[in-house]
C-alpha cells in the first residue's frame, strides 16, 4: 500500500507540490513548437506533449479564439491541468508552451493569473520579424480558422494580426509582474540561424549543464505552410452556419464523394506565392516600425535581423545572437 502511494504521488505533480515553472509564452508563428522540442531534449526539462494548453487564458476568451482547445477542458480544474505533467519523472523543470498567453486584446489577465499560480516562474518570449509573423498568422487563420478575407482586408480590419506583433505591448504585463530577470527574449531568426548557441544560452539561464544535450544534430524547424490554401467563399451568417458543429457533424456522415463536391462548391483555392504582399507589407511597416522602436527602447537593443520590416534582403551581422533582456543577463 505504501509503495502504491509513492508511485501515485511520483506520477502526480499536484500531490508532490511540483508546479510547472517554465512557460514559452509566444509569439505565435515564431517557432515556439520547435523551441518546445529543443527545450525538451534536456534530461532536466519536461515540456508537455500537448502544445498550447492555454490554461491561464480566461475560459470565455479561450472559447472565442480556440473552441477546440476550450473543449479539452484543461481550464476547468488546476489538477486537470497538472495531469499534463504526470509523466515528468524526475525532471527538475516542468514547462509548457502557449502562444495564446500573448494575444492582447483577444486575451486579458494572463500575466496576473500565471503570477498567482507560480510567482517564481521563468518565461521565454520568442519573437519574429513582425511583418513576416503577421503574414504567417494570416495564412494560419486561413488554413485552420476559415479566414476568407483577402490578406490586405483581413490585416487592416482585424486588430489581432497587428496586435500580436506589438511585442512591447504583449510583454508589458509580464515585465510588470515577473521582472526582466525572469524573462528571456529571443528571436526566431537567431534560433534558426544558430540553434546550438540558443540552446546553450537557454540551458545556462535555467541553471542547467548544456553538455548534457547534443543539439548539433537537431533539425531546423520545418516550413510546413502549404503553397495552396482552400478558402471559404461565403462570409457572414452563411459561413457561420457552414462552420457550425451540427453541420460539420452531418457532413462527416455524407458519402466521401459528396463531401468533396461540397468542399469544392463552397471554397476557392489560393496559391500563397501568387498573392501580392506589397500593399500589406507597406501597411504593416508603417505601424510596426514604431512598435519595434518601443521594443528596442525597453530592451536596449535593435533588431537588424528583421529584414522584411526594414526593407532589406540581407541579414545584418550579429543577428544570430539570442538576446536576454538586460536585467537578466
């Protein structure tokens, strides 16, 4: 009986009083899934297999932005959330990745809830050229969330595309509660260019020995964005009805040939490479250069590696060196 209780406790972080203390908080479409896997290669770090559990997002807000994850119900109970870490074994650091934590104004109060949960947590914020990130964000919404507007219309009309790239704004509530010494800021460009240096920097920041891991053979993040997308033809109420759970349930039981015909009749195909990004790039630059100026001021560094933002095609020297906010060096 005693041995059974020990085994049960070792598999249950809640019973052992162990809390996750490492959070990759974003930004969306910046390589966070790759970073999660890179962190998990260290024997002293356990990162959840479930990507984006979004536990600290308000349930109503989570339901609005991602009903599928809301339906998994991790938000319903702390113990339910902590079961994600049940197989952590003896790992010293438990962590997870949720880019929904940095999606103001779609979400609110995440930093406060996370700080109440674990005030000693460490946070990693992975950034990407904001123009490229916003464009990739748009294609993600087309692919998974039935975005049907043109890229220029969507990015001009929907504040989320610009806001998620407003890194200074997204960082502010976390800096206020955790301080710069508990936040590591890195760039996607540095991660891709030199994953070995990035990994060593992160491991040392977490007080771990980098020699325990061979990162040299770890593959660079795969570019999985397809060249062509199926976009819905309808908008407004017809689109909402077509996306409703009842219609989706019925469509699953239709003959496969009829399902294919319905998809072809209600969607159009768009080739990503054929879309002219000139208008949207200039629009984003006009806003995001000012936003990056704010970011540079609070972090005391520039971002020459963001060549699309700056209208350059070549990376500046030193772009591959990951950055930790000054107070945390």
